[in-house]
C-alpha cells in the first residue's frame, strides 16, 4: 500500500514557539485513516443505506453533528453528500445511484487544541466558536483564509480541520501566525 505523506511534513517543526511559558495552543497534523465521499441524487437516502449499514451507522445524520461508529467518522455535508473517515474501501458501493470518491490523498487533517484554541479559531473563521455553540461532536463547513474547510470539534478545546492538501501550508501558516502570541506547542505528525 502507498504510504500517505502529509503535505505539511516539511512545515512541521516540533517544539515551542511564540510567547514563553505554557503554550496556549497545540498545533499538529493527523493522518486520516481513509477519507471517502459518497454523493447521489434524488434517491440519495435509499442509495446511501447499504453504505451506512456496512459502516455500522443507523442514519444519514445532521449537518452539524458528526456520527461515530467503530473505526468510522461520518459528516453529512449536503442533502445528497456525506464524508466518511474509514480505512474500509467504499468503492464496491459505487453504482448508478451512488458516486463514491476516494479523497484520502486530497485532504489533510490539522489538529488545533489547548486553552486558547477557540480564540485562535475565532480569529480565522467567521463563525461563533463559543463552547455553548460549537460543542464536542459538532462540525461546521466554512472558509478559513478563503479556503473551504471542515472544522470538527473533538473535545472541549480540541478541533480537527480537514483541509485540501493544496492549501494545507497556507492554512497551517495562518493558524500558526494567529496562535504565536499565545505560545504554540507543535507536535509531530500523528
């Protein structure tokens, strides 16, 4: 199998940067287990059902709440479209009623966490990131420095940002620059 290499491999230098003392922000990169998109047409609900069953999911889900099952994450991104993070090959589900696309090499995951993570995120996206609005398990699709991203809240002060690989360095740099005044701990790619 081809080794997935992060587009940020040359950009990420582990260590402490910015303000001295405890870092307010932790930045990193996580390798996706596999990223798949399924899309359909007017009969999307019915066409997607075999995929959902195979992955242990019971419904299409909402446009704000991510779903999880054993080794699977799912995001409903449009009325006729879903994203799945799973190592399972979904190409056998490709049909006249359902288009399956492997996005594993098209996106990367930037991790952002720490006590100041929400503040940094609020500086770079035009969406309310308050804890009572963007709760763990919720996600949103927005623009970050004119780049379409999916932001998944994975914990009280933890986020994963799915970014097109062609824009990964730009998004990383914007997050880094905005976090620098608070102190940054950069972690090795996971």
